[in-house]
C-alpha cells in the first residue's frame, strides 16, 4: 500500500536543522524506517516544501511506516504525522480528470560527446548527464514524463522555475570524498490531465527522474479548486 505521509517541521529544532540541512541525512533517517520493505510497488521518496508559514516534509513509502519517533525529534510541538493511502485515493481518479500538481525534479538529458569512444554507438551508452537549461527543453522533458506516467500537460498551464543547482558530495565507506553529484533543479507547478490512472499511480509511487535519494522526483497532486 503506497503511502504519502507528512511531518510539519519545527524550524527551531536543532535536530531538524541538523538532519534537513543535508539531503543524505534525510534519506538515511527515512531509509532506516523503511529497512526491509519490499520495493516492487514503489520506493522511498521525499521532498521538503514550504507551504505558507509551514515547512513540511512529504514522504512516500511502499507501505505505511511509524513516523512517531522521527516526528518527536523534528516535528512541530503538538503536531502529529498524517498519512494517505495513494492507491485508494487514485481509485477515484478517472481519465480526463484535471488535477493540480507539483514536481521538483532533476531535469537532465544524457549526451554522448563527439569524438568520444562511444560516439559511434550512442544507442549503447547513456552518455554524460547534462542539465536542461532552456524552459522549452524543460517543458518538453515534462511532456515526455507525462507520456510515460499517465498524464498530459498544456504548457500554458505549467510554470517551470529553474532553481539553483545543488552539489552533493558522495563519500566512500572510509570517509574519503569520492565525487560530487550535481543536480539541475527545476520546480514544476500547474495542471495535469490524467490519461492513465494506473500509470499515474506508478509515477506517484516510483518518482520521476533522477536524484530521488536527494529529495527529487516526488510528484504530488491535489484537486483543482480554481482554474
């Protein structure tokens, strides 16, 4: 049962600041809670959002998890975690239905450079990841993801905002810096139209794009109240 949960963060908590300031720490805390889960129906996703005056940690897991201990460390005093069964929620969705959506994604393409050893066989290699900078390219990327995950978008109803790149160090087991991962961050907000509810559920439970361990790729949807 793929589950969407949320924790309202206490911004004055030193523990919250310590964990949330490092995406690898966030993923580590959540991975500990989901240890041993079967990931055939989805995977661990998370995203940190500012909603008005609240800071909210959204979490998607393949099954319900007990967030009480983590909420006690980083949650706002008096608040409790909230959870939703995504499968049950999507059971009410029909093709053609319009929904509001939000997606923070690592928007890239893989390029095989001319003159490289793989240039003659680009179909056999993924090439080097390159960030998509132009809004037109970003919108085209979103359209392709929609074709894969059961939704379509009208570009006039989508806002794509390029955010500062994030660079995250990867370390070896003995503490040596191995390399730096660069994430090309784009925030998409707007309206989508459902074409296939089952594939849309796959997008909600599996995430979209790369960088999921670092807080990217979570697609969230909500009813359209004003268009």
